[in-house]
């Protein structure tokens, strides 16, 4: 794996801090949520950022689905506070049952 540049390390720290805070909120508010994880290509940041909220089963995902737009707005707002603008917030956060190793 290639070493990250100083700018990419700052981006990584920013994404980790936003993901950690959203994960803490979501674990309290969304029944059946297990963890938050993300993929990002730092050379294409923020367009390549994809945050995933992992749930224990499809039923939990279905129950949480009405809340998806709210969480997408929270992600967009949290990044905006850090100076990062998402052009289309719907592309950057999804609910899933898949884990990072799948």
C-alpha cells in the first residue's frame, strides 16, 4: 500500500473523526446498527467517500431506511463544518448488512 501524503493524512483524520462521531450517534439511535465503516480514494476526495452503516440483518436495514436521508444530511453537515462540501450527499452514505471484510 502506498504511503499517504501529508494532505491525505489530514483528510484521513477528518474522515475518521466524522465517521466516529456519526457512528456513536447512530449506535444510540438506530436499532440493530453494528458499526460504521468507509471506503475512500484520497486522490479523489471527497467524491469517492462512501460511509456505510452496517446492520445485523435485512430487517434492521428496512426499519432504519426511513432515517437514511436524515443521516445523509448529518454526514454532509459534519463534513461542511470541517470545510468539505459534498456535491450529492445521497452518494456518500448507505445502510447495509455487509461488513468491511466482505
